[in-house]
RNA sequence: GGGAGAGUUCCAGAGCGGUCAAAUGGGGCAGACUGUAAAUCUGUUGUCUACGACUUCGGUGGUUCGAAUCCACCCUCUCCCA
């Protein structure tokens, strides 16, 4: 099976500008393609990971990848599909985030001579002169068309500033620029980027009279139509300091039945026939598929060793006989103890399991806290300092959240 | 530039002088059920030294015994006209 067919079979391809041409280019290793990453945070997330996987797959098929850091476009911020204005980032933040992205990307993709290339659009965008830019490309954009673009729909109701409106032009300019400097003839990106990407192929056609292509990756949505890779507390990050390997593993382990196979197909490198075999699994058997998904992904992101630790920890906790080894841990200092004891509520807050004393109180009253395998019966429960020595104390919030507290 | 309207707790959105820590829905958290799933049902959802106290309704000042609610100015946003 050739690469294009494989991508299609995995459900990764959302939209393409010219299927025949793209198939031809990609399958024969003739594409030089770029994917843009705007430095909106100090870590990559699952969406970026999908893009990086795509990059890797296409690279293995002989195509030349360019990872484009959005040091310039990040100065503006993409309004696509958003209902409100993005927080405008400071120059320092953008630089910091770019550095973080760069470091993480190097784990997944090999950069260097003859391999993948990494460039930053700050290198050309920041130098642009307003009047010159307008004279060069301004006449190639129809405001009427831009306003019709799907990505601005939501903003037409709440208002779109001229500042953000320009984002599309910046992104189009990137493609136009790299087409000339790097022979970049294709752009990939999330499906929400479709309008911006078309703006680029259109600009190249108008300015240079040449054809360039664009293809979007299906956005990872769950069966309820919500973007995956997000929790109530924010994204599922690739940086272990922001989302621990254990939490990362658990996110995928806890995925809904309806979404398991789709995720395995889109996110893992398992052979398709193996995945098709799982397609018949039903009911609680799907739990096995969830374990496979969680294990595969955690391995890809954090390495075999971390993945195994996460799996062991999960097995330990849910199959009884909790292993405290890989559990998130809080070290309690002297200040937290009063006369050698600490109250249950303070303990919950100290471990970061509750945001406030009141929340902890509620939780205990509702019977949601277990400490050292014993349900906490009252809000005035107290623990001795000695209890925390050695292995420490296991605090369990609800059914799935385990935390360990120790003394120094 | 002119005119109209809006800013309420995580979000949407009621409230229009005391009975407001603020209806309702969503989301979150917990309990029951279960397969570490989904659906469903129940409770809960500002803070605290907790049957009481304290701080919140864009900002600042004012009227009043009393303000999310009234007035003034300011800021932000939306809509209509140019």
C-alpha cells in the first residue's frame, strides 16, 4: 500500500486541493511540504503530534518536510474557528515558546542536511514593509472572498479586528515565500486551516502562475463532536512536566468506546490489518484496545520505559495492591503540620487535589476521599506526622485520582 | 463622526432598590450503577477560623438606612447610519 492510500485508510485526510496530483507527488516522493506550528504555548499537544506523525510518514516515503515555526504569525494569532480574540503574546513569550517547540520536535523528527528542515517565518515576516507588502500581494486577495471563508464565520457575529483578519495573508505569504526559496509545493495542516492554506495556493497561482497543493488532516474529534486532546484543565501536553506520562496514559486509557478504533487508526503506527482485526472487538473487550492505544501513544511520546511505568502504575492502582512507585507525590514540609498533625482538608489542598478548603470539605462530606484505604468519615479527621514517613500516605480522590504524600 | 444597546459567578443567560452568593441550562467535581467506557439518576459547584462571617455582578465616584439593580464619568464590545 502506498503512502497516500495508507493515510486515507487511516482516516487522516480531510480535504485536498487536487487528489490526483497530490497522490502522484506524495507516492513518488516528489513533494516538498510544510506544516506550520504557531507557538501558542510552551509545549506541543496532541494535535501537533498528529501533524508530526504525518510529517514522519511522508518523510519515510521520500518526501521533504519543512517544519515552520510561527515566530512571525504568532505575533498576530490565527482567528480561525475561534469565537474570541486570542490573547496577544509578548515577543518574549513567542520566543520562549518557539524554543520549547523546537526542542520537542527534535525528539520526533530528524532535522539536518538532507533530512527535515526547520525554519521560522519570523525571518521574513518581521522584515516586511507594509506598503511594499500591499503592493506586492494585496491586490491578489479579495476581501469579499475572505469574508466568506468558513474560518471567520464565528467572528462575523462577534466581530473581527483588522489585525487578526491579516493572519490569512501572513500564512499565504509564508507558502508563497517558501515556494520560491525552498521549492515547497505542498502544505499540510489541521482541517481548520483549510481557508488559510487555500489563500496560499491561490496567491502562488496569481503571482507566479504555478500550481501548489494543500491537504488537511482530519481534526481529532470524539463521538460527541468535541475536539480531543483537551481536558477541563486544558490540553493534554506532550511535555512530561505539564502532563505526566501517567496522566497521558490515563487520558487514552479512559477514552470512550466509540472513539478507540478511530484513535488507534489515526494516531498509532500499528499496521492496518492488525487494527482491522480489532474492529470486531466489542463491549468490555474494548478495554484491551484502550490499553493498546494508551501504551502505543505513551511509548511514542515518552519512550518505552516511561510507558511501561505508566502501565504498571495503572494496573497496580486499578487491580488493587497500589504500587506507590510512580504515583504523583507531594512532599510536605514542616509548615504544613501543626503540633505534628495535619487535617484531612489541609492535606487535600496541600496535594493540589482541591483548590480550596471549602472544596475539600465538600468532597469529604460527599464521601469522595479515601486515605490509606480508609474512607475519610469526617472533615475533622487528622493525621499524624509519623504516618507520612517512609512510603507515605496514599490519598485517593474519587475513583481514579491517586496521590502520595510524604515527609522529607 | 452620529445614534441605539450590552458588559452578571467556569461558559451561556435570568435578575432591574431589600426576601441575592444571585434563577435556569451547560460544564466541572463527588455518590449510585458499571468495564478505569457511554447513558441514566442523586448531591454539589465564591472564600473562610463555617448553623456565623467576609469578598463578588466592566472600572471609579455618588444617591440611599440599604445597590448587581438608580445617577455621573470612564473603559470595552455589538448593532444601525456615515
